[in-house]
């Protein structure tokens, strides 16, 4: 820390006012923690079996190779002594030498301006490296157990970062001095607010919720809800061109989050961009289910969702065939629907596009650490008890895949620095999750994620056993290079196995969201193409051609070849499908239970 504030005299009136606010907030904190929701303990941490395996592997290592253990210990002790000696030297010199490859978690110069905080930082980094090396060198663990142990041990280290605690965070302490404790009071207000909003569970607010309102400054593309059932509202967007392609387009977004990720603001709205290219566009807005949806399964999403929407769009437009898009879990389910339609000899689909879609779950990526039997059993118990899988659990799972950026850094800014979350539309959407029906969640996790039945050709749905090889309409798939939810290589591997003769694969730069929401006007992220989708994913990537800019125009060139001639723009709805309400509809506004 700097010495600028050592002679600062606190303002007694401010301190007294802040103390009074702290007392009131403390009472609210006690109250909300006293009524914390009951959550299955299996959802809070991996089961004991993993720790027993790790302990057994460690003891075997001690017995088989005691010399290596002693070597590790001596090396660790030596590094500790060296770190302490360097801290002593810094005290004498009064300055810290700059480090190579600075750790972005400690970017503030305050971590090096004071020898004490520099010592803390270096000791933490040393402990982290030692634990990482110890886990990496354990023998006797299979690969899945090793990945889980590495992940959860890293989570422990992330949690114990000295920046996460007020007494060892120089930035937070300096802010508290600068503001006479006001920053800590505001931070406590933010903490209590988040706990009260989530039934006592700590979910950090990532974006300023007062900065956005769906239908006012998000999801503003003009259109109407022209069909509604218990599963969804169907939006048809108003045309912006005098002519449109004859074949309509339907987008099925994921029902883990709300559809407006594709219609955030006009400048980055894929919905607006598609309409402006001359397409009759329909969007599904899924219901946010409550406990009454407990028995809704994958079959209901396919029959009352996909098949019903396709049929209604055909009625509205008078067309016999449509083009479809599925994003993430909705792309996976779209693949199941296409396989079912093949079995039923239903040729309603002219082409299908997938955004960040997994269909082969043999290597699901980082999320695999949560797909072991201990977590799946806990999810099943919680879903059976509540009737739904609350969006809280999905949000928390995906956040901890990037815990430094999506949990701890925002928590530090909000709770210790007293800052208001940023007005960031994408993060606002990220916090606006949806629940999953209990039966559907269990079926998806067991039949797809764990058992990979679609690839095995035995996925049970509506009286049929479905296979990935039954998906044979012209296909395009867009995956994202740094996607940690649906790894691009796994998306590609599943896409290769589909039975279509006409397959196009596009790899966008960036991640699960930013790689998709990538308008041409930004000229930010490029993309890769390679026509040979018979290659393995490594060879495909090695031989792929890079293109500057968004993939949107390239995909639209592919789509328009399958969208028919141009015809006069269609009116929204018809006499049998009148406007029920303006877009974005009513279902999208329903809050999840924990997000009251």
C-alpha cells in the first residue's frame, strides 16, 4: 500500500453513519442466512469417493517412492525460505523488482509496493504451484478422476487467493481508507442483496440489473407472438425488406437461458440482421418452467416444441418445407428431432444449422468434471424434490468453469470495493437463466451426457430408437474456438457422424457466446473453413483457411441457396394466428424462482 493515507483523519460523522448502516445490514445478513434454502450436499462438492481415491494414490506414492516426497518437501521448504529472504531484502531496499510474466490476478501495483503484500502474493503462488505439481504427479488415478482432482484442487486454490479476503487485499484496504469505510458498507449492501435474491445462496450479480429491461433496450426487434402453448411462445418478426426468401427460417434457442442473446441490441442482434437480409424469421421463446413441469421430458420438448412449431410455421407461410437453426442444447435436441422425422419419413426440413452444438458426448470438455455419478445422483435427487432443476445450479456450474473471472473478480469488485456491477448486456443476459423440468434434466444428463445414447443409436424418443446417423438433411455447423461449454473439437466430431451428404463446418474465433454474437460491423473475430469434413478435427483445423471478420455473411450465403426464390414480404401471422402480444412476448419476462 502507499503511505498517502497514513495521516488521513477519519471523518467521525461518516464513520458513525457507516457503523449504523453496518448494524442494519448485519441483521439482514443474519436473517437471510437463517432461512437459507435446503440444497442437496452432493451439489456443493464432489463425493467422498474422489477424495478417498486421491488419498489412496498419495499413500501409494509415499510407500513406493518416499524419496520423491522428500524431494518435493525439501524443494517447497527451500522456496519458502527464499521467498522470506527476498521479502527481508525488499524491506531493506524499499522496492520490489518487476517480475517476468506477471500474474493477471495481481495486476495492481499495490501487490508489489508493500513488502508484506508481495510476500503474501508470492507465498500463495508457491502454494498453488506445489499443490498443482503434487496432483499432476499422482499415479494410480484414471484420466477422469485425475481431471476432476485437478479441477477441484484448483478451485480450492482459487478460493484461497489472498485477494479474496479483506485483510490481505491491499486494493480493498486502500479503497476503505479513501472512502472512510463507505466502500465496505456498499460492499455489504451488495452482498446482502445477492443473498436475499437467491434464497441465501451466494450468486454474484455480474451486471447492473437496473440498466436493462427486456423489450425496452434489449430484444427490441419488431415482431409479434402469433402462437402459444404450455412450452413456448412463437414470435414472427416483421419484415424490413420488400421481398423475402420463400422458405421461412425458425430459430430454436437453448432453454437454459433466454432467447434474446440473439437479439440484445440492434447493433449486435443476429435476429435483426437476418430479417434485414430478407428472411421470414420465427423465434421460439421457451417457457421458464416451475414445479408443475416436473414430468415434462425430452419427448415433450420435441413433440410440443419442435414438431408443433414446424407445423405452425408451415400453416402460417403456406410452405411445405422450412429451414431451422438450433443453438447449444436446442441444437442437440434439434438433431434428435431430425432423426425422429427421418424415421417418420417427414421431409419438412430443407436444411438445418447448429450453433455450438454437442451431439457426441464422449469428450464433453471441462464440464465433464460435473458429469460423474456423485453429481448426477445429487442433481436427480434435487430435481425430484423440487420438480425442476433450478437455474441457480446451472449458472453456478458454468461460472465455476471460469471461477476467477465469473466468481471471484466480480465478488471482489462488488463486495470489497463496493462497486456497482457494470452495465453489460451480455452479462445481464447471462444472469437471466431459466429452470429445467426435473424429468427433462435427468434424461438429458443421463441419456446424452453420461450414456451417449444418440451416438450409440439407441436414444429412446416417442416410440423410436434414434441414431445420429439418421440426421441426413443439408447441414451447417458453427462452433467456437475457445468454447469451454461445447468444445469445438467435440462439436466437430459429432457433426462428422451425422448421415448428411451435404455438410459445412465453420469455426469461429472466441467463445460460446462472443463467437456467435459476432456482427460483421464489429470486424472483431474471424473464422476458419475447410470443405473436407472427413478429416479428424486436428487435421481439419491444421488445413483450414482463416477468414477475417464475422461468419454471419458466409453462413447467409450458404442459407440463401436453400431458401428459394424471392417473394413479396409476408404479413405477420394470419387469421388463424393473430397477434397475441408484441415481441418479445411474456414467457421471456418470467423470472426464475431464485432470481425474484
